[in-house]
C-alpha cells in the first residue's frame, strides 16, 4: 500500500455567534483549518486537520512530496510532517488494517476520555453564558483565561451563579500574575471557590523559586507546559503537580510516558475541530496519566465537519472503535466552508497564508478610579513586564471599533506605537 494522493483543503468554519464577538481580540484566525485527505493505492482515504494559525507544525509542500509514493505506516510517526498530514496517515493506516487509531499507538486504558470547554478572556457575563452552554452540552469543566484587564473574582462569581456544584474551572493566567508575591494573595482568594479546580502557569515557568512558593502556599494543583523548566529540573524541584502536553504523536507519547513515570497527571492540549478532538481521544485512550480534561477548543466551532457531532456526556467523550479515527467527515460541510480558490490565489501572490483582516479596535482597560489604558492589542507582555497591575478589582475592557471619526483615528495611531494612559470617558 502506498500513498497516491495528498490533497489539502482550506476551510473557514465560522465560530458560534458569541465566540465571534469574544475572539475579535484574540484567536479569530483559528476558524481557518487545513484538511488533509490522503488516498492510497488500495482505495482507502484518511483525513486529518490543522489549525494553520495555531499548530506545532504546518503541513508543507515538501511534507506532501515526502509521503507520495511511500508506505503510510513508515512515515506516520514523523511529527515533522505537520499536524493534519500525520493525523491523516494514522487514519488511513487504521482503515487499511481495520483497527482503530488507538491500537496503532498503544494499549487502551480507557473507553471515555475527559474533555473541557474553552474560552479566551472576556467579560463575566460572557464567561457565564459560555459556562451555561457547556453544562447544557454535557461538559463538567471549563478552561478559562484570567487576564489583568478583567476582574477574575467577578468572572468566577458570575459562572458560579449558573452552573451546578460539580462544575469545575481550570484557570490559566499565562504567567500574568507576574511573581509569587503578587500571585499568592489573588490565588488564595480564588481557592475559596470550590469550583476552581486548578491553575496553569500562574507566573513565568522558569521562576523556580516563585513556583515552588506558590505550590506550597496554594491548595490547588498547579499545571505547567511540559519542558519548561526542563523535565528533570521540574520534577526534582517540585514546581508543579502535572503538565500540559501537546504536539505531534511521537512528542505527545514521549511526554505522556515521562509524565507517567513521575506519576504526574496531564491534560492534552490539541486545538482543533472534530477531527483533532477525535485524534486527541485516541491519544488519551492509551496514555495512562491523561486524566485531566483535554483542551481541543471544539466548542468554538459552529460545525464539527463530521457526519455525527461529537457528543460529551458527564464531561467525557467516547473513544471511537471503528477503523482509523472512527468518524465520518461531512463532505458537504467541507465544500460549504471551503475557501474559494480566488481568495487563496490573492494571498499566494503576496506570499501570505490565508487570514482574516485584523479587527480595527481600540481596547480600553478601565479601572474603578476612572483611569484607563488604551491599547491596540491587549498585550500580556506589557503587564508581565511590570507596566501594569496583575489584578485590580472592578477592572473591565471596553472596545471601540473604527467609527470613522478623527478622534478614533488619532488615538488608534497613537496606540499602535505604545499603550496610552488617560482618564476614561464614555463614548
């Protein structure tokens, strides 16, 4: 059996209406997916998926050339092929051998894998609405992004009002709590909420002393991205309770095996739509310590691109037992969301990947004392560098879209260069 064709199809799957508004400031280009369709001389077809603006490795022309005419089983463990192509090779090999993908990876240890809802930073009201949707869809956990420009206590309170007691929050500040002295008082307030299950990367991961202090002071698990600090250092110094793992199949299995040796749980962070979420379930089925909920962000998308939507029950998704990935792609939906060739040609002429235009917004962080910071982008680096507070009770964000006015244009030109501090004025 050999690969005779590897087609790449770019699709743009709209986010849900609320997520379209939430992600204007952040991950709006995650809606663009590249699907890989691999065909072998046996007539079998395998599918894979890449979020091209968020991936450990994109599929390249060179990757496609490498697999054409080759046996898929000989190349499928090579992470450098790119996310979607590697996934498609596993899918097609599983179909040829008539076994599910998890049997190609290892020994299955669970039939259902935990999965979490996901949302970027936004208002308490938006987080509460997302949490309510998560509960209705069968989820029992929600990974959130606390940021210096929102009141995290108000956000958690808003969620608490609309979810059952068993619903949990995993909070990921992305190091924005700056240091142990700043982080510990904030985290102490948050750990009083039973719904707060764990924290990911509260401060920079290379701050060994600060992370040890936090772990000793806080009665919640601390998660860190695998590899920083180096694995041996992290285990020896006791800086965290578990890991965040992502990447290609071989990297994920290696990191998962090392985590198991240290008796450390982890969650898989493999962002994408229906195919990626299914791929994550197969990996989670064989990795013994993948006991924290997977982050795939599938809840962002208005369509899973599958004939049967992925169902979550009690916070878990079932691992398919059919050949390959065990799911059937929805070809009609793929065609519906396919990016037209003329749009691709237009970007190709400029040597660019297909993207959405960046929304023209002035983002304003408003504080209770009526001061504010105007920013083009809500930049974590600005706060992590100590230019602003890690947390202010009552802070919020107001977005000012381009209204054609001179005032907007003048301020927008200024914030492109540097954040502007001022007094807040209602528009």
